[in-house]
């Protein structure tokens, strides 16, 4: 009989909205963290650089909320970063990016649109796995950290998933307007590596127990 493991689920969620005006767009991020349950010790955080509305760094402070003034042709700093907290056991880490308005985004970025088309300076140790449709026009994109990590010797900050995002210079006002109520949710998750043969088995178990 296959063992069932109680898992740790940490959701540091950055939810981004775009509100469209006649000539400008605004994107805001908010963070909602939920500790669900845990066995052993696995703990992570998710944060990003504090920036102004044009995406320029304004301090060394790490925050869960930034507000952006979006304009075509601009590149903005955004660097979602997972930290494995001190004392955490060996763990697998992944980030899920959930985006609505995928049809509208494909009209701007191309039919094969993924978050890779918006965001840049991706971390070399992060690997794109797959996408799935969670509801109409809402896709969830999965990225996994390639290595097992722990915090046994102290907090360990992973390289950012990415560091910037860009609004293409060719984006028209009507295309920006089509993105009204665009929502981007970035969620980091961790599961202990012990008891699983590989990451695939671990995340399959994670999904099973998370949905119970």
C-alpha cells in the first residue's frame, strides 16, 4: 500500500490586477499567505523587491505588494523570490503562475503565449513544466526548482523565478483595454523530499492531499 504523507503547503500569493484607463494601465500586487498543515519542518516565504510605479527599486526592503503604472515599451522590476527558512528539511519547491485573459494575451504576445513572453531574466535553476486550463480562459503555469533544497544551516534564498516584465512597445490602447481585470497570481509551494522517489511522485501526492 502506498504511504500517504501529510504535507506542508505554504501559499504566498501575489495577485496582480490591471485597470485600464484611456491612456494608462495600473497593476497592483497583494500577498495572502496561508499555512495549512505540516509534518516535520518545512517553511518558505515568497517576496519581491520594493519598487515605485515605474518599476524602479526604491529600497532594499522585500515586500509582498507593489503597484505599477503600465505603459507600452516599459520594462519593470519584479523578482518573485522563495526563501527556505532556517531548520527546514530537504524539500521540493515549485511556483504556480495563474493568469486569466489568456486569449487577450495571445493577441498581444502570439498564439504560443506563456509567462516567458512577459517576464525575463529567468533563473537558471527554475524549469518550466507544463500548463493546464483551470477554467475558461484561465491557465495555470507550473515552474519547479531543479534541486532539492533545505534550510538546515540557515535561511536559504533561491534565485528569483524571473526579474523583470515588459509591455511591448507595439501594444495599442485597444489591446491594453482588452486586459481590463487581468489577474496574475503567483503562488510558491513546498513539500518535503523524504519519502518520495522523485519530484513527480511528491507533487502528485501534494495535489492529492491538498484537494482532500
